[in-house]
C-alpha cells in the first residue's frame, strides 16, 4: 500500500496562516520567512504521523479528524468512490487525506489548524482572489475553485473559521477534469463542510 503524504496538507495550511498574518497558536513555523509559500513549506516539512495507509471500512477508522468524514458523503458530493483514509499532524495542525486505490488523485484533504485570528482578518487574508462567500458556516467562510496542481485537475476549496481554528476542505480532481465539473461539486462540498462544522462541535 502506498503512503499518503499527510504532511503536505498539514504544512500547507500552516504556511498559509503564517504568511498571511493569521498566526497559529504555538507554531514555531511563524518564524519562517514571509517569502515562503504553502507549496514550499509542504515540500520541506514531513508529516509527523504519516505512514502506510490501506483501505478502511469507514474514514473514521483512521482516527484524528478523519472522524468528521465519511466515504458515502464524499461519494455523493464528488461521484468518487473513496476507500483510503489517513490522519496525521500535530498539536497545532491536523489533517486527514482521503483517496481512492487508483492513484494520488482524486483526493479530499481536510485540515484543521489552531489560530488566534478574527473573522475580519481571516476574510481579508485567507480566501483567494476569486472566491465566493459561504453563509451559515462558522464565523467566516468561502468557496473557491483553484487552478490545477501538478498532475491533477482543478481544486475545489472550502475554508472556514471557528472560534480558535481554521479549517480547509479541498477536493483535488483528476487531470483533464473540466472546470465546469469542478464548479458543479462546490455546493455539495459546502454541505459536507457544514456537516463537519456540526460534527466538530462548531469548534
């Protein structure tokens, strides 16, 4: 079984918080250069708890924040039959990576990071330029469809702020996925994010 790189998601959200000015509580990474990008941090920071992953009956069996996800809901939202889940992270940032047995993509990554930022700062610093505001999700929230990353298609991203945490739910599509197909998954993934918000006790 292949190893899931949960450290990539963990480091990426940490880097976003650090470089945007939305500091993570107790995060030593806040001392990094402001010129660093999420991808730079992700490529250089291994996951603390990453390891070998294998198909599981339910995503929650992977532990950690994977308990907030389930394969059935993700299949309904994306049309993809996910069967692999792995949790990882630290006391400050945690992640859950969900994949199929077919390859690196598609995948769904949920990341949770401690933060002291407020809604106003979050709204100003975190969402990408092209985003839509999401209602009824935490203290502030957005949705966006980002450009494809290497060997993937468009990336659907839902982000939200709670009291003390930032969350990011990202669905990375397979290569050659049409933008319209990714756009069509946004509303369903927002519903998944709302379910996560409730399951986490809105924290």
